[in-house]
């Protein structure tokens, strides 16, 4: 049986790992979706991703 808590924990870990590799939440999400650049571009267009000014700690840059 699927354990949603385990799935969330894994997804979070995978996404944070992608962020640590790229230092970008947008890139982390795109890698989470696919490692294929064409698939990433289609996904980005489909969900209309916009770059947000997030710092390494996840805070909006310039705000504490």
C-alpha cells in the first residue's frame, strides 16, 4: 500500500537535493519533472513558471 507520508518525505528530499545542485527552485522543479531539456521547456511553458528571487535559504531576496 502507498504511504503518502513516505512519498511526501521522498519528494521533499528529492526536490531539496535538486535545489542544492542547482541553487534555483525553478531548476529544481524542472529536474523533478524531467532531466530531459525539451520536456522541461514544455513543462515550464505549460505551468507558466516565473523565476522568483529566492535566496539559498528559501527566503525572498532582500527580506529577512
